[in-house]
C-alpha cells in the first residue's frame, strides 16, 4: 500500500477532527487552516491560501472566545462586579485554559505541522496547543457564525465556569497588595532572558520585592512569565 502524501494525511486529520468537534464544515479549508501550524507552511509541506497558517484565525478566535465567555459569565454570576467578572474571564481565556481544552479534545494529534516541529514534540507544546484552540474557535465562527462558535465554547468551558465558586485572584495583583499592605515598594519585573524561535519566543522574567529573594519564571509571553514569577514568590511567603 502506498503511503499517503502529506496533503492526504492532512485531509484525513481535518475530516476526522471535524467529527470530533461536532460541526460539519461547509468550507473544510476553515478547519484545515485552523489546524495548520506555521512550520508546515515554512517547509512547504502543505498548499494553503493563508501564508500565516492558523495565526489569523487565532487572532479572530481570541475575540470570539472572550465574547462567548462574557455572555456565559453575565448569565451565571448576575451579582458580581465588573472586576470579579474580569478576573474570571482572564483565567478562562488564558493560555493555560486553552491548552487544557485542547488536550481534552485531542487537538494536538490532528495538527498539521512540519516534520521537524512534530519530531521535537510540537504536538504537545503548550503554546502551540493554546494557539490552535483559539484558531479552531475562529474557524467555527467563520464557517458557522457566532451560534456555532458559542455552542463549542459553552460545551467545553461550562464545567470550568461552574466549578469556580469564587473569582480567581491574579498573582501579580495579590503580590502587589501584599507589598502595599506592608508599606513596601511595588514589585518590579525584569526580563532576564529570551530563547526559542522568533515566532514562538520563551521569556524569562524575574520579580523583586524589597526584603524578599528574587524569583524567576519562564513563559510564552511576558505576561505569562510575570504571572508565574509572582505566583512563585507568593508561594515562598505564604
């Protein structure tokens, strides 16, 4: 039996994943674009009409996800303030939550990517999974409109919304309040390193508070690294 060409394998992934998602795509290229990592384009392993792979759909999906989640939060927590709802939204729309959802639906195994990226564990990388999950939401919106995208978000995020009794607290805000409560200067954050490819950098950030040891953390964005550094320092003083 002849082995499938890369485009045949990609088409099979798209068809299979469409069934998993539960939406029959009127235009399958929407889903194939969402599943296509930049490495597949760079290595010319897949012909596509989008030179930026799934990045444009990721940009769209980020906005669609936020809108769908805000609707859910307003209905579920009618007595909460804007600030409390914002903290919930920040957590539910975070890269960590997107990665969790992506793993639950087996998104990684259906991604279309270059051999080198796949060979170095690309299908398991947190940043790739979270970005692809946003792109998938964007693809659902482009293909079926807001109702289709909202149905996907509600099905996958509702257990997370229902499971959070209290609004989460952002580690950076909590650390800032801890310092202010003791009359200390505000925490300072400093970028101490950057690694990885240009399109997927990894940042190293250190946080300092007067009288406490400096703590560092890494993340796929400065914001993520700062948050993790703050959480690590809070863990030392609690």
